[in-house]
């Protein structure tokens, strides 16, 4: 399974609620109100298709597969989630916080 960064921007609260219900069955780590790390068995376009039914005309969706080239500051839950499930430690950034 791959790990993806998913960012959703919603025009209406109803869209957020629909998307949250669609994302909840996946293994996720919420980063902020509209950003998640998502574990998914497929590629970015398949994840887009999976989430698309929760998206309406003026909502926005961005999906990117995460690799070992990442860094963070004060994102403890995300770092822990990645380390526990995926062993995706940041490449060349052992002191990322």
C-alpha cells in the first residue's frame, strides 16, 4: 500500500462531511481541517476516483504519493503515524521534528 497526501478544499460544509465519510474507512492521519495522509492500495488516479463521489463542482482535490523525501516541523502525529505504519522516515532528515 502507498501513502498519499490528500488535500480537499470545500465550497460547502456538506461536501466536507461527505468526503470525511468517504475517507474514514481508509487508514488515515488527519493533518489539518482539509489535509490527510491516506494509506491506499492503488495509485493517485484510483484514489481520486474513490473520493470523487464526495466532490461537487466547486470543491478542489489534490493527491500526491508520499516518498522518502519529506520533512516536518511540529507534525508529531503525522511523523509517528508514518513511522508506525510505513517506516517512511525522512531521507537525509533524521532531525526533522
